[in-house]
C-alpha cells in the first residue's frame, strides 16, 4: 500500500550551505523532518516523500540546499523561503550589540573599507581618471577584491556624444536619474532614469547626453577592464541574436520578497551570460545579517541607510556604490521612511533573492 503524501515540514527559513566532495552521493532531506539537515536521516518514512540524491561534480563544490522544502529547483534554494513570511527577517539597529559597532574609516577620499573586501565608494568624491571630455571614475576593480568585474561611472557634458568600447567584454549600463541615448552599431536606445542596458562582447557603443544637462552612467564590465577605449565612430556591428538591450524599471513586473520587491532587468534574455542586473526596493528596516555565494555590486539609486559588516558599519546614500564579495557577512539598513532603491549586479547567478 502506498503512503499518503504529507506536507513537507519547514526545517528553517533559509538554505543550508555545504561544501561537497566530488563523486560522493548526498541525500537531501525533502520532507523537512530529518534531524541532520540538510541530509536525510530516514525520518521521511511514512510521509510519502523521498530524499533526493545529489552528486557533486567537483571537489569543494559550494551548494545552498533548500531548508524550507518549498523550492521549485530541488534540491537547491530558489529564494522561495523569503515569501513564506509576511516580513523579511530583520535585526534591531538599536540593540546594544549593534550600537557598539564602530564606523569604518575612509581609506582614501571617497573609499570606505569595511570587513573583508567589502567597500562603499562615494562617486562624487572619487578622482576623475578620464583623459578627455568624458569624466571617468573607477568604482570597483581587482584592487578592491573583485574577481569578476570592474565598475566605472562616466559623466558626459550636455549634448556631448562619445563612442567607446570595452573589447571582448560584457557591459552592463545603468542610469539612475539622468537620461540620454545609447547607440550600438546603427541601433539606438533611449536611456531613461532607472533603465538597465546591455552591450554584447565585440560591440562598440556610443552614449549621448541630452542637450541641456549632463548624463551620468554606471558601467559594469565583465571580465575586468582598465577603462573604456575611446573610438572616433561606431563600427556597424550589432549582435542581432539579442535585439532587446534596454529594460526599464516597472513595478508591475517586480517579484515580491516578503515586504520587499525586486525586478531582474538584464540577464541571459538580453545575452548577459552568467549574471543578472536587478533593481530592488528596501523598506525602512535593517535586514538580518546574511551572505551569498555571488559577487555583488549595489548602486544606491535613492534613499539613505547604513551598511553593516561583522565589525564595522558606514552610512550609504544616493549615488554610492557598495561592493560585496562572495560569503561576506553583511546587512543593509534603510533609514528613511520613503525606503531605498538599489540597482544591483550579481555574478555568477541569476537570482538575487538567494542568500544564507
Ligand atoms: S530555503 Fe527553501 S527556497 Fe530557500
């Protein structure tokens, strides 16, 4: 006689991190009743639920196994745990332990170094490293501990147009409150506030500021680059396999994450391989400290708050850029009643709601 299938039990509201051995067979507990999470201990007997075998492909493979047992991507966490409760898990910034956390120091003008290689960089205070009319500020580079990406901020004066290239690189662009135009080959795209854009490897592109005001653009480049290479004009190359290159923020397309929201803007749909660009809304609160396996950068689009790591904290405000290396324990607090908007890039990964 077959068992009646019972509901899985929520073992916990976040995944389990595990480092695996190549070739070894692991059995992920699917019923949630095991006392040896995330592994099966036989407690599923009579539930009608069976454990799921998993074999690591390489030594040291790092995996986040679902702890809530509600994932749609068994046995891995897919972020579903966030929506099992009404509110995102938070922490009290006024607790005695948090009140004792000191402020991090500025290592050089505009650059605050927190624990590990966690950073907050303040765009307006960084030196202009551009050699011409376009101002170029280096935000994130290998010197900051970034493994996968470099990030720059470019400012074009009113009405100015400049062609450029990051040879053989994937380039993600984001405009916060400015607007202008992006051209790739003969294709033109409007860059409006809170729009993400993508340039495929091998493509040169041109940015044009509106006639009456400057345009500031954040550019994330994969893999690293020292800076843009300026071009006199555009080669007529556009990878037409991926015709859609700009995605605007649209609250109707956002994914809820308890009382927060995020919207993936650019991912493999637009040809961005192994990563994702997203925009996220954070209400007045301090998230509980957590980690993730991807490297992440966050642009504070609007609002203000505080970034916390294990031993220090620093304020963050509009225009600042946060760099979070993989596995860095951290917490982002929004301190304004109007909330905070952040534009993030994760790599590798395509789901910014997976953390542990
Ligand atoms: S822990 Fe189950 S989806 Fe994340």
